[in-house]
């Protein structure tokens, strides 16, 4: 277990804190690029405890700047977007995406020689678009390379971005990413009971394994109904460094809003029939899901991610780890904490880049990860889509449903009807 002082090092994310400074060394996904498809706009966000404004100007440039103008602290959320930058709507001071002050209308008029604007900057952070997401970097410059993970290159499938605001600290969310046994209970067994199934519990775990690599940890497991030939053991899933997870067909990130709130970000992929001509999508669909029922205020527990949300929040706004009693199933959590301690020390001592930072542009172009579904996709194409007409059986139907999230998005509650319709049409299931 951790002392309260040790716990604070993991959970506090503000500027100047050990974890806050570590997480600022990595690009963080903060929004869907598709949120700005309708044109220039601004969006207020909070990230790592800082109040900011994300915007897209008329020239198509993205910027992430301080919520308040350095002149009289007016709210930049109401800023006027120009061809290159954002202008404070209170007195017209204008800034580009680097925070450089481009104009001060009255000062420029009455005292141009003073060049007062050259002395003023607006706090700003780099923003890049990748895989349909907007990513921000809040650490010291020069910024590292933004990793383009191999699954981002997957084509011929339906991709969607799913978000939720979870009212608890980011770290209890991330520890879930290296906790294999919770699948057995939080999703399988509890899920059965939530559906009214009072039958036997699912096969239990009998063996766990954890392996560290540059981009995180792979975690592996054997259940009573499997053996070491199963991909859950031979390949495993990924606790993605420093605050993500990759299961083989989707990513999850736990992005700290502040010490007490987390933005859950999911990038999801569903493979389509390889023989089907797919409609063209102009951008990756995105949506935000609720975590509680609007009518009752009760926590939603029907979907996989929502079961996780309720478990995380149930630990408290900030988990009190000094009261824990860790067991053998928690070996991955112990390894994660140790690795984060080492990385925080590297940053605090100024000893260079911490674990997982990529500086090589070529390496960043396609970052491979252990991928459990790599071979099953080929099998899926042969079995599920190799049959048609009269040879299609109920068993085939069930196989396709299983591989396509049962036609519904099972991971998180609240998929809008228009996204579901888009998915069904894209996949050809509307027929």
C-alpha cells in the first residue's frame, strides 16, 4: 500500500507536481477533430488542472490557449476567430496558435513605436490532429513526436470516438488498465447478474503474466476454460504508457482534467466485410456518453466502460491507497506504480526523456503494439464473410454479431441514433 504522501505523487496533476510534470511530457488526446467540422469555433476545456480554450481559426489552424486574455483577463472562449489566430472580444488583442501577440488595436494606433505587443504572450500549447483526435502537448519544447500507433492505419472498418467525463482521479482509472482479473468479475460475473442471469459464475483466472516494453506493459492471463495457447496468454493486451490501454480493437485513454475529474477517450474500430464497397466518411464519427441516468441520477452499469466508471468512482473521488490490501492479482498494479515512480524521478532530476517518449520521426510514423486480434481478423474474414445466401446459418449470424459488437455498441452507453444508423449502413447491416 502507499502512504498518503506517496499517493499524492501519483494523483496530483497540476503544473509543478511530480505526476503533472511527467504527464506533460506526452501528447494527450483532448477532443475529436470532427467537433470542428462545421467550421471555426472555440471550446473551453480543462486539462491537467489548467483552464484553456481549444479553437480552430478561419485558416484551419488549431490552437490551445489560456482561458484568459493577458490584457484584462477576459474569457477567450468568446474570442473572435480570424484567418490566423484568435482575437479577444473585449479589446481586440489578437494572438496566433503559438501565443504570439499579433495585434493590440488601440496600442498599435496611438503608440506603435513602443511595440507593446512584442512584450505580451498568451500561454499556448501545440495541438495536432491524428487518427481523428486532437492531441495537446503541455510540456517543455521541443515537443516529442506524436506516436501514430499501427492500428490507426487499419482501413476497411468503422471507426468511432467516444468520450465521457468521469468524476474521479485519473490514476484509479489507469490502474484498471493493468488489472486482468476485473474482467472476470466487473464485466462477466457482475454483467450476468445485472442481466438477471443467476447461473454459475464464469471460469476463473488461474495464471497472470506481465511484461514491460517501451510503450507500456502487456498483461496476459489464463482462465480455467483456456490454456497457454490462447491469445490472451500468447499476445495479451496492453496497458499503454502512460495513461492508456489497447485491447486489440480499441484504445482507451484516461486524460486528467484535474485532480478530481477524468476525460475518458476511446478510439474504436470494427472491421467490415472485405468484399464490400464501403461508403466514404469525411471524418471519424464522435459522441459523448453520460455516466449517470438523467432521470434518476443513478450510475449506468449496463455497458462495459460504464461498469468500469462505476468501479472507479466507487473508490472515491481520489482513492485512499493507504487503506489498500494488495494481493497476487495486483502484481501489474505494483509494476505500473514502480515504473511511474522511476519516470517521475527522471523528470524531477532532469535526466532526459522519461519512458515511452519518442524523438525519432520515423519511429513515430508506425508504432507497433501487441495485437490480439491480428490473426483473428483473417479468420473472421474467411468464416463470417466467406458465406452468403443459403449457406448462411444462425451460427454464422451469431459469429458476426459477436465480432461487430452485437450490432449495438456494447462498450459504452449512449451511442446516438444517428451514429448507430451510420454504423449499420457502413457495415451493410441495415439490409
